[in-house]
C-alpha cells in the first residue's frame, strides 16, 4: 500500500513539473506587443526578413531580391525610443521599414506582435495571423547585407586587389567608407549600388559567375544619367577567397 502511495505521489509530482514547464515555455514564447518595454529590451537590434535575405543572396542583387519577395516589412528595428538630452532613453519600441516610406507601428500597431523563436529570430504576427520570420542583422541591416553580399577580396582585370568589409572598400589597401543603397526609388536597379566616399558616382556591382562586373552610374533622375553598358565594365572583379586587406 505504501509503495502505491509513493508511486501516486511521484506521478502527481511529474505532472506538476510537466505542467509548469509547458507554462514557462508558453510564457517565454508569448507574443510581445510593440510597446512592451521590459520584454523588448533583451531583443534590441536590427532584423531583416529571412525570406527577403534568402532571395537577395540567391539573386546576388538587392533590388531583384526585393521584387521576388512578397512580405510587407523589409526591416524591423527593436530599439530605444526618442532620446532627450541628458535624459535616459524612452521606452523601447518596434518600427518597420520597406526601405522607402517605411511605416512606424509602435503606437497604432496594437494588432501586431513579436513571437521570439530563439535569441536571434522572431516572427511578426498581426491579428492572430502568423507573418514573416525575421533574423538579427548586426550591427545594422545595411552593414549586414554589405558583408553577406559583397564581403571578401577580389582581383581586378587590372591587377588591383579590391576588398569589401564592414562598409569599407579597400583598393590595394587604400580604404574608403561606402554605403550599400537599399532604396531603389531613384536608381535604375541595374545592380547593387555603392556610394563610395572617394567617388562622385555610384559603383554598380553586377554579379558574374566568378565575382562582379563593376560600373559607374548616377541617380536615374539626374539630367546626366546614362544607362550602363553591360558589355563595357569599368572593372572585372574575380573572387580570390581572401578577407585580408
């Protein structure tokens, strides 16, 4: 009789532990509202839609990747609110961007919420409909894409060494800051556009089997704009599988 009582007690204890574990798991993965400061603080960072990133890397072209993607927000920021001088940051909040006329939904987006999948991913949902999965893109989406898409070193057809890393372009060791353009609204979309500090025109990188063909171009809305001639690249870059400068 005592053995049966002990077994019953152990079974009841196991049921309680299981129930507690399930409750804890449900709590940890519960949908977080865009204005829930305490739960958002550990998630602070920039995120990109996983499907969009997959398409961009497949196409090796940001703008073609965008056209293949049917999600709503390209980028999600989980960050501090407006910071006042000599004051601590306001509550954390979430904002979304399409890289052109992005929408802020921290205040009016009461139907949106984030479900953490792990420490680097979450799913954005709205009105009980599961949406896109987003992954952390550090230190920013722009720099993350720069490294993912272009990162590494290449040898040009004129025997120069081009290296791309951390939003920096180095030609034979001479570095210049550069910014990968994410908004196609005033660009022709002929490739990946870089604004390099030392150059008056954009660099346009068009993918090839071995690396990139490099061209110069201007804003498509400029009076001086001329479509690039794909048969006449400024440089032909071949990957040399090295990240050293």
